[in-house]
């Protein structure tokens, strides 16, 4: 069976920093870090492969949108990816998470958006973060031209606006590698749920195969320190001939 191919699109890059927080955190960098973590998290599932619209090596030379966007769309369409997931952070004064699909998108895009939102919001709840208004939005609810990646990609496509980079509390989280690991895992879990991917089997520690042994205590004194079940009854009968009051058998 061929693998499900996910095209991850870390927003911005090259001369396009995306939104920049007061302290200098760039959306393009957060998006790329998150994409790499999502890729690693998807690696824990069977039957899935990942491709990127940009990476660290080429992001410096990456043309700024709209050329960049056109190239990303062309790349995604040529890649034969089964789904396109664009990663961004929000800005402009607000808080929380939201996601977008194209207004005329397929039912599968809507399903993917719903399961991604479900997993991501469940994770963010642990940080007291919820949706920015309605979590599931369509492109007409965004003024941003970058939503074009949703309209012109041929495969199911969702764009995630992961928190507000200009919100001090959320910016702190976007700088936190552990937080991003968890966020990436929730995104991977959403993708896995949409495509029915299963986690790779993890090797179980081998349990030593030993037969249970027993200790026999008669009148408070151990008379048999350890015996297998088949020898236990004979040993116990012998002990019962000598002692009368209290016989205990414990597994050891
Ligand atoms: Zn963005």
C-alpha cells in the first residue's frame, strides 16, 4: 500500500518574516520549527510520508509572496500529496487558535479541519487557551492573501493559525520547545485521525518467563522457602504432619 503523503507548508520564509513579535520572534521561524516537529511526530505513525514546501536550507532564498505562494502551490500540486497543511501564527491583537479551509473545499478538507481542531484545542485547553472566536473558519473570513494556498492546491488543504505571536502569553509558549512538541503531536494526531493512520508498534520489554514459586510459612516460620506448584503439595503435606496451627502460602 502506498503511503499517505502530507505536504507541510511552513508559512513565510526567506525575506518574508511573517508577523514579528515585539521581542523579535519571527512567525516564519516558528512555522518552520513547528513543521519540523510535526514531521517528527508523524514519523511515529505507519504508512505516512512528509514533504515540505520550504526548509531551513532554502528559506533564505525563498521568494516573498505572492511568487512564493504560487511556487508553493505548484510544488504541492506536483508532489502528488494527499493533504496540504499550512502552518502559521496569528497576529493583530487577539488570542487563541483558528483554522481555515477554502469556502468551496471538499468534504474531506472539512473533516480534516474538524479533527485537527479537535486534537489541537484539546491540547491547548491544558494551557487555558481556546479558539479565536470560531475555531473552524473558511477563507472568506480572512482578509489575508496567503489563504490562496487553500484555494489553488488540488488536495485537501487546511491552514492553521497557531496562536497570536503578538500576544505576550502566547508568544512565550511559541518560544517553548516543549509546548511546540506537544502542539506538533496534536497536529500529527489530527492528521492521523483524518487518514486512519496507526501508531507504529513499539517494542515491548521482554518479560522473563519464570514459573511462580511459593513460600510456605507454618506457625510463623518459613518451612519451604521456595517451591514450584508441582512440588508444593508434597512439601506442604509433610509440613502439615509436623505443625498444627497456622499455614500460609505466599507467592514469591
Ligand atoms: Zn502567516
